[in-house]
């Protein structure tokens, strides 16, 4: 790699083509089967506090067409923005309202969903995808229902915003507008698309 | 831009030509993949995407080919069907295209495939939760024949205003005594969007409902991608006094004796001789190999 900044940056995918495909497929099944944790074998060592799983999703899905917004802990680490810009070509934006992807290292401090693009009635797809970094999955204290789920499914991840169920209910009420969530960490990714109903277990 | 290198195919002994894996460049695949994710999040909604020219004519399912190219990985096993058959020119060409550009394994057996690209049919063998069914779609907009203006149809979808579609189906009933639409029969997905299921026979519509597989739809000419997640309610539009009904066949398959499957008419001679056989050739062949014999079939052990 001849780019002058390359030496200072953490490496991207070993195999840009197949690692991107595998990361996409994990995200695809995650959104297609809400709450089911898909294995995401992220062979990356991104700068802290960016997790390998979140970095893999960003590298697989982002490019110059998709502005990325970083939450405070990620924005406070200049190496994170440099890593993402270098490996994806995506602009890092200050305004959450301009983002197509948002990376959230601290889900407890997550902005209100309404700060992000939620699509329009004519183009509901013109909305953000939020990538929330989580430490763990398990302890099914939530119950999910909706497309992609046979009956209902239990789900749990931590950390999440304290008012998570209320936020997801408000998001569902906007359907077909709304934001879509990918929860990444602990070797996996789970999806909570806007179509899902989330209730306390 | 450093990380966007293309994978150098082939990896072994073929001539030293660099292909993009599955033909499309990485930027195009990313764009299509993002469209697929949004399509899954909003079931039945048609996501616009910047379709690329493919090295085949539009009628050959370039939309489906692009979706397949975007999802396909080296471990996939691909099946391609056209009107239920694996051996038509179209199916053979698309299968060959991915064998060459992605070097994936291919199969004709529905149960062995992880990705199935289809034109005009859903396989008779029940799909499973690890499969992706990719439909080739010629005209994605179910309201197109009722309202030609894209800005208008977009608004009708935004408002879930599907009265026009019901009026059209009801006019059928007034004229013919029943709903005359037999292909591309419109469905409502997850209680919200009305969607064109592509020109499959309405016989196949019930297979879309609560299907364990992921269903993706690609329209190349009109540049739209849409999706039905697994286990999603797919309801064929109908009326209380005229409930949705599938085609019914009077006789079983002439070759394998299957019932409850979609049959094609085959002309046998120029004196009006004809038979009805499974449109799904893999299903029919498998049954014949298992020993099922229809009235014009030959027992498997006697076959040449
Ligand atoms: Zn048969």
C-alpha cells in the first residue's frame, strides 16, 4: 500500500471482496430475522473504541455515497474517523441529520432517533442505519414480533438506551418511515429493522 | 481509496484474466447490498437502485442477476430456473455466467441450493430458512397498468391507497364472474405494501406466505429491488364474496403422477395429442427417480 497515511492506519479487510460479502450477508440475515444473532467473524483491529464487528459492517456497507456520523466517544478518537475515511471513502459528518450510517459506541447516550433521517413517505428507504456497539447478547428481556419472525422471539443485548422499548415503539409507529438498527459486538450482529415490534418480556 | 481492490479471479489455473467476483465491481455491489437491506426493512416497498448494464439483454433478468451477484459468496450453491426448468437457454446462460465469474457450485436440486434465481416459478419443494430466492422481475410496479405516472404510483403506495387495484380486480369479476388474473397476481405484504410477485402463476402465491426463505426481487430495466423477509404474511388480494383461489388441475402429472403441483401443457403430436406435466422439472425428475410413474411415464428402471 503506497498511500502515505497507510502505515499509521489499522489495516482493513484481509480480503476486501470476500470479507465484505460475508459481513453483508451477516447483516442481511440479521435484518431478515430480527433478533437472531448472526455470527460476524470480523478479522479487523480498528482503533478503539470502534469494535471489530462495527468496523466490519462499516467497511462492507459504506462508501463515498454514505455519510457516516459518529457518536461522542467515537468522534473523540481521531484515529476512528481517519480509519473509516481511509477504508471506505465515506465523509464523516457532524450533523446526524445528514448521515446514512451512524456508529454508536455508547448506546446509553444515543440521540433521539428523530435526530437522524427517517425517510419520507415516498422514499422510506432514504433513512439512516444505526450501528450500535454492544458488549453482549443474551438474557432475553425483550420480545420481538413482526416480519422475519415466526410467532415471537426473545431478544436481549447490552448496553441499550434505558428508554429503548419506548423508542422502538415510536419508531414502529412511523412505519414505513423509520430507522433500522444493527447491533454489533461479541462476535455477532443482530438486526432490528423498523418493521419489528419490541416489547418488554 | 485503497481497500476497494478487486479480488483477482481466478485463483487457480485459468488464464490470467482479472474478473470482479460475480462480475460487478465492489462499489456497485455495496450499493445493491444497501438497497437489499432497506428492502428487507420495509417489506414489499420498491427500493430504487442504480442498475448497471449487464452483459445480457434486459429480458434475461438483469435485475435478478444483479441481486444474485450482490448476495453471492464463494460457499454458495446456486440454482437457476426459468419457467420451472433448469435447462432452458436463459437458465443455462445465467448459471454459466456465475460459474465463470464467481466460480460457485451450481445444482439443479432445490434442496441443495442456498441461492435460487428464478423466472416465473417458485419451486414445488418447500424452501428452507437458509435459502434465498431471487426473482427476476420485468415490471415491478403493480399499479403501472392502472396509473402510468411514477410520481402518482409512488404517492399511492405512500398513502397505502390501493382502491384502484381492488376496482380493477372487481371489474374482472363483473366481466368474467371471477378474477381473471392468473399471473403476477398482486399481493399485500405484511399488511402494508401491495406488491407484484413477478409473473409467477397465481398457483405459486400461497408459497410466498410465511415462507421460511428470504425472497428478493430485482427489476433491472426499472431499477427496483424489493423483498419479503422469512415468515412474513403475504396475502393475495381478494374479496369476501370472491376469495382468492389457485388454479386447479383435473389430472395428476402424466410423468410422475404428482398432484397439487403446477402443470404445463405439452403438445405430443399434430393430431391434438397432449399431456400435462410438472413445470418444475427437478421436482418431476426426482419423483420419477423415486419410482413414481404417471399415466404416460416410463418406470424408472425401464428408462434408457
Ligand atoms: Zn411430474
